[in-house]
C-alpha cells in the first residue's frame, strides 16, 4: 500500500513541477514581449528623423534580435506605436503573449 501512495505522491509532484515550468515559460515570454515592444518603440522614435519606414525597420530589427515578431509599427503625430508578439507554448488555446509600446522623439516634452 505504501508503494501506491508513494507513486501517487511522486506523480502529483511531477505534475506540479510541469505546471510550474509551463507557468514560468509563459511569464518569461510575456516579459520578452513587453521588453521588445519598449525597445522597438524607443528604436523607432530615435530614428524618426530618418522617416517612418526607416524607423519602423529599426523597430523590426530590434524585435527580430529579441526573438519576437513585429505585428505593427505606426505613427501617431510624432509618437511611434509598436506591437509585438512572442512565441510561446500553446496550451488550451491561450493566445501568444503580445505587448504594445509607445515612444516619442527625444527632447520633446510629454
């Protein structure tokens, strides 16, 4: 009887460990998406003087270097609006982690 209880306890602990690893991976993917969106928006804003196409190309380069996909890069007045999506483990139909960021040119008051 003790062997059965031990096997059930080990199975439960293994399940909790797998769930914990999946949760940690999801949190890391979300943080990666947020960081890439912030850095991409800053890169686009810092290259705003070169034109929107060149600035968005810098945002795309930053996103690629961080391992995420740039979904949109657009401009609202002088602000760069960037949206990215990070790859993650698909589980139960949950959407991939995505993030948005906004940055304006340096030297401009908020």
